[in-house]
C-alpha cells in the first residue's frame, strides 16, 4: 500500500517538475527576448525562476531517492556478502533519516523565522521558499522508512541491497550493482 502511495506521489512530482521547468524556460526565454527586442523585461521572471528552481531541485531529489539515482560508490559495500550489505544498508538508511531530520528542522526554523518576510518582487512570504526543504524531508523520509521496513522484514532480495548507482552512464540494475 505504502509503495503505491510513494510511486503515485513520485509520478505526480515528475509531472510537477516538468511543468516547473516549462514555466522556467518560458520566463527566462521570454525575459531575454523582451530585453533584446523591446529593451524591457518581466520583473517577476528572475525571482520566480529562482524559486521554481529551488523547488524543482528539492522535489527532484525525492524522485531520485525513490529510483536510487543518486550517485555514489559501492567500492566497499560491493565486496561484502549479503549480511554485510544488509548491515551497511541499515546504517545508511538510519543516517539518511538523520540527515532528513536535520534538513526538516533547519527548513522549519527558517520557515518560521521568515514567515513575515516577503520577497522583493513577488511580495510573497519567504516561508514558501524555505518550506521546500520540509516537503523534501517528509517525502524523502517516507521513502527511506519504506526501504528500512523492507530491509528489516526481509522483503529486499540480495540484488537490491545497494541504494545508488556508480555513474550516470551506467543505470543501476542487479547485473551491474556490484561492478
């Protein structure tokens, strides 16, 4: 059940990211055309594009976490047996939960501090800007907790005990997981 929920919100995030990217392209390209052709521009373009980029980055990190697309190295873990990989994965997931907690706490503090501050151009509360970290931390924690649950209950097979890929060129598959 939780796996379907996570897959569903990751798919929705993918569509949201595509929409954000499209808006950013239109804003930035439109602003460039306006500056060169008409010697003017959209004042909101730079600020909104920056905000969208921050949200796009944090939401993209959630999707990458779900698909194990973050880069890493398995130089040590790849040489371990299944029990060693399980222990290392458990430690890694616990550390990831701690990092997500730190991200949530820091983003929450910044959101509260900046609640009454507004952005220069859009005049929107800066809390929306800083809340991207909280959203990423909560959605990422659900993924990490799901992976931890599957590890603890033994629902992960030995081919899926490495949670990253070695390089961008080589997709993470069981065939090349230990290479």
